[in-house]
């Protein structure tokens, strides 16, 4: 090991990178992590998952108080007002505390933080801030960035056409927010500003929102969001965005062709997806190719075709989710250390943190049908006693199992706490559970999770409360 500065060098300190670095250090490997941001945690912690959830939570509280809905529970409130600066300040405090926590963990585990951008100069060498750094193993964990919309210029500083980073830092509530993209990020951030008083229009190219999710979920979610006040335009193509002063004009037309129209907006949020951050790494210098999507394709152990170079997180195929990256970060460190690090990519839950939340794990019904005969059980949240008591009737739980073996293939949930409920489904699937296993597991009453039990019972055609 004396020939190298480090046993492991991780490029990127997002959820995959910082976890890989900490785990490698725990396993006794001399480790460094390269990060160009002023704070650790990557996109997720600095301008993504965490600040957006802080704003989602705060905006839910504001809407709860300001909308008069609490009067339904005998709680009468008047004179509620929004202090957006204080709300943003609380968000920033959460981010600061968590990024500082990672810095503490680096010190605790003796991980060196090399500040700057890394670029390969050889298979075991990168240049960081003008200095060559060598490592026996180098892990690429550079994450992803916003996919641009051709012909539409994003300028977060002006605050008119923004990406997700700009959308969590708007100085005032827009009168009209147009969201380009009906996926997870667009719907979450659209939810924040709708609750705070903005009119929100979502423009989605496909015929339904939430691409890739189960069809029942997509249809039900669209109904719920429209009921909440979203103006959702599916099957609609954005042909251009013109900015004049502090206003924008969005030109749209039917995706299948037809007459166009314009939409006036104060703020336009471009949220059509994310792309892997592989440019600028000097991959060509080490002979490491990317696929058509710009992704690195490692093997099952996260090793690339270049010996000693590994990759995890958003730069490799699979859902761009922080928890996927974290599990891969642990696994790659263990594989480098000679242990066996495994990630079951068939059981990666995904959550949309709207209200109600939307969560899924495993196959959609359409995907499951392609593989063979299935059974499906559904149970509505309006029949769940806890949801009823909380006045949270929207949503359902859907369980998909193999018709021959009853093994659970997928679970899809719309409920106020779907993000928490999905963990049980993921764990059950990790253990190869059948729907009967879930159905005959005693669930505490009254809880939202009983809906999962009932949906599992419905697979066999015997739910109790429906």
C-alpha cells in the first residue's frame, strides 16, 4: 500500500460517496473523499432531498393552519400569515446541521476531505486542485445534475426560469408557477408552492404524471392532485419559454400535434429529470467508456472495466435515489475490503413526498404481468380505521404476488405515511415473503399499516374490512 497515497479515494461526497468513504475507513482502509462543494452531502443534502422535505413539512403546517381545515377538528385559528424568510431559515438550519454532521463523521472515522474537483490522469491517479493524488482503489460517486430542456435557459439567480435548486430558494411566493415535468421533483416542489398560495400548472409530455409508476397509482394521484388545486396538462409538449422582465411565457402544444397555446407564469420550474455527472472526470484518459445515457456500467460488485476503479450511485444504471446510492456505497467499500457487499436492486423503494405520500417497491402490475400470471389485492385507505380517524381517506394499498408461489412481487401505496409503510413491504420482499405471510402477521390497531395487511388478505380474496 506504500506505493499509493490512499487505499481508497472516493470522488464525490453525496449519499453514495460519503457513505462509501466512511465504511471504507471503518474497515481499516486509509481513505479520502474529494468534494468541490463547500459542504458535504452532495445534491441530496444541500439542495435536494433534505431542504425540499423541510419545505414540504413547513408548507403542510402552514396550509393546515391557514386553510381552515383544523376547524373540522374543533381547532379554530385566525390571522395566520406566512413568514417565508423564517421558513427558508429553518430549512437552511436543517441543512447546515446535517452537513456539519457528515464533516464530524469524516473526522471521527479519519476520512480526509480533499477539496476541489477530481480528474483522472491515470488508472490510479487523479488531479485535485492542481495536485496529483494516488489511490489503489478509486470510487466514482459524482451523482447527477438537472437535465436541461433544449432551448430553455435556466437562471436561478433571476428566479424566473429555475431548476430544483432555484425552486427551494425563491424569495417570494409566485402567483403562478408552471412546472415542466410531472415527475417526483416537479410534484413535490409544486406542492410546496401551491400550499403557500401559488397557482400551480404542471405540464407533462406523457399521457399521465409520475412516469414509471404503477398505472393505478398514476391515475389515482392525478385525481388527488387535481382535487388539491393543481392544473395538470398531460400529453402536452413545451416548445419554448420566453422571459421578459420578471415574467415568462411558456409555449405548449399537444404532444401528438395540434394547435399551440401560451401560459403566462411568474416562475417556471424545469423538472424533466436528471443526468449522471460523468463529464470532466477524464474517463477517456483511463479508457473507461459510458453508455448512451452517459452512465458507467459496473459489474455486480460495482467494479468498472478499469482495474481499481469502481462506481456507485446516480452515475450507474438504476433509480437515482439517495438510499440506493447509500447501500451501494456500503457494498463497494466492503467489496474493496475483500468482504461481500450486495445490493438487491429488485427491492429498492421509491417515495414521492407529496400529501398524501406515494410509495412503491418492486414491480408494477404491468411489469409483473409480463413475467407471468399474478394475483392483485387492493385496499382503500378510506376503510382503514386510523386513516378514517385522522380524516385521511385518500389512497390505497396494492399488493401484487405471483399466482403460483404467492411471492410478493410489488407493493404500491398512496397514504399520508406511505413512505414509512413501504419499509415493511420492502423488508418482506427482501425475505421472499408471500402475501399470506403479510396477511397473517399481526399488525397493531389502529394503524395505517393495517391497510397493507388487508391488501395482502385481498390477494386471497378475503379482506375483512371491505
